[in-house]
DNA sequence: CTGTTAGCGCGTTCAT
DNA sequence: ATGAACGCGCTAACAG
């Protein structure tokens, strides 16, 4: 009367394979591992057949316990709903698989409590390395973890954590944006960012924006966060008599979504009356209004690099923390053509 | 000369805690587990302090090895770039965390080879249960796995696999779409679907669409896949002299993206000349043209239900495979207002 | 080339 | 209420 949904068979162990093949566990272990060349062809064949027949799969938990290598990589992500995070994660996962590692992803939903809970879980599963894309407001946990295993930060720094960092060259990206906007004739700019909660990449973008404005005599600029006052502040900017054609600069994909939504609610025609350039290149950018001009991040490559960086450390590489800053790529669409 | 990126400290074990507290490993083990009430208050206190001081974390691998419970749940996803998958995954992850489980997500990128590789990995890590959102064209592996652990399917069936299924009531969703389109005056419909590669939910939507068309004397309808011939076939539909106002019905978010992109390339004004309704409700739907009418899936709830279903089986529940079909929710926007 | 032994870190009988 | 001893599945050390 076993229903189909009731698992019954228990796992085949190395002992059963050894017995079936008429050898010792150690010999089977050698076959499993990388010492296969030490075996006589005849025994290797018998073991192979026994494994095949019993459908044996080595237990990674037990292997990890013995060897201290779990082949597990942890990744902790601030916001899985952000396409950027997913894209990076995809790159990490691809690289992991190619190197025989398995990725465990944890999403914190920007919650400090969940971050610490997840870190504890990852540690308890003996992940060999950690890829971190959170604020690390819970820096204590992270710091303590970093004394046990290598970590690499993605996109954002964590203060007091001297770890490798893979991310965007934010200064260059902002410069590209300002150059492009100025060249297209926009003069009055508004940087729209998610709340500055300590995320270093956001701060860097804001700082680079303000520095760029200060350097450019032609440009005026303000910064706005997508918080409670966003709606009114944006309206203020839109109706103010400015220095010239106006444009928004969304500091990431989420901000681009908020800004565009708000513009629509105000009844603006996208993007005849106001320009827009956005960091990140989401798949729907081409569909909105005349298309949203983007600064694309090489997200997959960021993910792959993060993993390779980790692998490097796992291989014993030491030395000071390294930084990998990728350049953004400008993709021009309709949203930066003034007057339609 | 240890750089900051070189992990050094090795993990604290139960033995060290036992020694520090002046008790045996078994006593500490009881403290860790659920036998805490069996301990004398004094010893419990000493253990607690030792754990605190040494920052001890039980090794889940070792626990799992001994008890046969890893507290690991595996999830295998066909396409992580599909927002639907991510949303479901988020629900699963939330539920996992609340119940002390950790989720391991694997993305197959719709590749059969990766699917089998990932299944092997998940099995080797002794995941206790599996949430499956793939075609399972590699059904052999899945079937064999299902004899070892409980599984629950999400969104799509796998033939020959008698497992619980959590997904959408596709017939009802399609009926809602057709009713809405007909009521809005559309008469000539085109269902746009990703390629029918065996994905059961796609097939169900197509079948329900064709059945619905056959039942409705007012409606005409065809089905189109987003494959190589998509562009020309769509054009044929658009220029053909039809029975009346035309509308597209995108069978999911990806199809909606393809369809909208193609309409734009044809120079259509969205959505004055043609209607559109789309399954899934992505965050950018409101921004495109006059806004895309959606049939939203309760993705988070689907994820939570999938996990709870699994938990149920892990708790020993048996019986035939169950089906959980959620209703889609119609969200009307501008894309289903004929003549702008 | 292969078998024997001894753990990895932990939970679980048995004793006491 | 607590400790000693064994084993989970596997690998590494040493024999032979």
C-alpha cells in the first residue's frame, strides 16, 4: 500500500558496493576519488559494474566531513527581486557548476535579522566560501566568518571587511551618463536612487554624480531617493524652472522602475518632455515609451569573476584584498533624444 | 603576514565545548538537541557559557550524517531568468527559513544535461525533499530520486511521475482571459506561447484556449510559438483581414516580452491598434504603452504551498498525489481597451 | 596494487 | 542527570 509519494528505498553506501564487488571500502573509495589509476583494471571494472548495478552515489556529506571539503559555496543576496542580483547569481552558478561546486543561495529581503540567520545556516553547512551581496550591517557575524573562510563581496563593500570585491566602476559609469546627457543637450539633472541605507555602490554613484555636476559648468543636478517623499520631490523637480532640458538618471533598475512609474502617473509622455538614463539594462527597457537608454553592467561576468576570485583564495592565494571594477556599457535608446 | 583574505581559525567542535564546560560530548549534544530539559540547570548554564565563549556552531553535515536529517531542501528551476520562477523561489525560501530548512536552488537553463547534473548533486548532498520546476525530460533520474525522497512539482507536470503538484488553474485562467477579451469586444485572437517543448502548463493553456475558441461562436483564434518563425507569423496575423478587433494573449511573462517587443518593431502604437492580455504580472506591465492587462499568479503562495506540501510528506503523510490549483487574478490595464 | 585501521563531528544507545 | 562507547559514510595513513 505504499503510495507513490512515499519514499522507501534507502541510499546505497560504499560498503554495499564493496561487498558486491568483493573488495574493501578503501578500494571503492579510491575508485570514486582520483586514485583510479592505482587500481587493477579487473577490479576497477568490477567496481564500476557494482556501482552501475546498485546505482551508487557517494554521500557528499560524509566526504565533506572527512576531507573538510564540502564543495559548497554560499551566496547571500540582499534582494532576489532585483534582476541584477539574479543575473549575477546566474553567473556564479554557472561557474560553480563548471568547477564541481554547488551553490547555496540565501535571500535576506534586506532584513538584518535574516542576514544573520542565513549566515549561521551557511556556516553550519560548512560552505567553503561565501559570496556576499548585502549591507553587512551585521558586520560582526561576517567578520567572524571571514576568519574561517574566504569571502568575496559583490557590488557593495562592507565596512571593516577586508575582502575581495567585484563590482562596477561606478565613477566611470556616472561619468559616461553625464557625458551622454550633456552631449544630448540635457542641462538640469536629477539622480534617482534607492534609499542611501549604507549601500556603498549607491553612495559611490551619488558622490560621483555630485562631483561630476560640480565639474561641469553647463550642468545642474540634484539627488533624490525613492522614499516616502519621492513623489512630491520629483514633482517639484519637474515643474521647477530649470537651466534647460531636464533628465532623470536612475541609479539602478529598481530606481528606473519607480521613476518611470511616477512619470507615467504624472501624465508625462515618455520621454518627450523629459530624458531618462538608467543603470542596469533590464529586458523591458526597450519597451517603455521611446525606449530607455541604459548603462549595462556585465552581470554574468561579475558573477563568474566573483566565483573565480573565491576559487583563487580557496586554492591558497593570499595577499591584500583585490578589486575588480567592470566598466558599464552605454546602450542608447529613445529616452535620451530631447524633444522627442 | 597573514593577509586579511586568508582564513585561519578552524571550527570549534563539540569536544572543545565539552572540555571547556567540564562535561562529556554527550551532555553537550543533549543541550544542542531537544533534550535540554534533562539537564541540571547548573550544567546547562556552564554549557551555554562555553558555547557562547567559543562561538560554537554545530556542524550540520555531521548531524545530518548521524541522524539522516540534513534540513536541506533542493529546488530545481528551469529558467532563473523567468521572474515567475524567482517569485516562487522566494516563497519557498521564506517558508523554508521559517521551518529551519535551508534551500539549495539549481538552475538548469532549460538544459537536459544540467538537469541531470544538478539532480545528482542534490542527491549527493542528501537533500530531504525536492521542489521541481523543469520538464523532467530526464525523467529516469527523477523517478529514481523519487523512490528516495518526497518531491513536489511546481507549475508543470512530469510524465510518469506521480508527485504532488502546485500550480495554476490554467483552464480557469484562460477562461478569464477569453471572457475578458470577448467582453471588451475583441474577436480575433492569437495566443502567443513559448515553444511547446512538453511543458504541461503551456500545453494546458493552449488546449484550454483552443477549447474556449471552439465554444465561442464570436471568437476566432490561432496559436503561435515564439520560435524562429514568430516574427513572420505574427505579421501574418496582424495584417490578415480578421473577424474584428484583434488581440494577443501572451501565455506567460516571457511571451509577453517577445510579443510586445515584436509589436514595437512593427511600429504599432501600444495598444491602440491591437489588444494584449498576459499571464503573469510583471512589474513593468504598467509602464508599457497604455499598460498591459494581466492575469496575476499568486507566486509567493505557490512557493509556500509547495514547501508545506513537501513538509507534509516529510512528516510521513502518504496517499495519492495531490494537486493544488490556484486561480489567476485579472488585473485590467489599458491594453484591453479597444480603439485606445 | 589492495586491505586494515583510525578517525572526521556528531547523536544515541547503554550503563551508571 | 551524566558518561562511555559505538557507528553514520567516507577518506587517509600505513601496511603488506
